[in-house]
C-alpha cells in the first residue's frame, strides 16, 4: 500500500512539473536564434560570400523581429498573425532576391519548398 501511494505521489509530482512548462513542448526561440537558424539554412543550401552572409543575416533578423512583434500583437487572432507572417516572408524573399544570385535564389527557393512539404507531411501524420 505504501508503494502504491508513493508511486502515485511521484507520478503527480512529475505531471505537475510537465504542466509548468506548457506540456513539455519546445521552448520558443528568440528572434536572434530564429534568424541565425534561417541564415544557417540558407548557407547550407547555397554557398554564400562573407558579404552575402552578413546581408542575409541582417535581413533574417529584421523579419524575425517583425514576426515576433506580429505574434505578440495578434496573439488572440491567429489568422491575422499568419497573414502578417506570410507577408513578411514574401518581403524577405524580395530582399533576398537582391542579395543572392539568380542560381542561388532558385536553389534556396527549391530547398524552402521541400522543407515546407516535409513540414506538411509531419503535420498530416500527427
């Protein structure tokens, strides 16, 4: 009986710890972390010069900050937030076209499309 009570108590403690951080999900990254990750994705996809890498990182940070503002302002309205994020993504792509060569941008766009398809597949399986 004591073992059963002890087991239940430990389970409750463990579950309450899970509830404290939002169900054990991923932690939200900062805009700088998101920008760095996206810059790394682009650098992995295409070979960037040092000048291009600096410019791409600045563009990614700019839009990561804008997206963070949109998330905080439109937190109750997901549709408005997603619309703003999509508009920012299109604006980022426009700026990236001015930094990357035509071949680099095409390779980036292809890799981005493949990444989005994989994301949709994972969501469909859940």
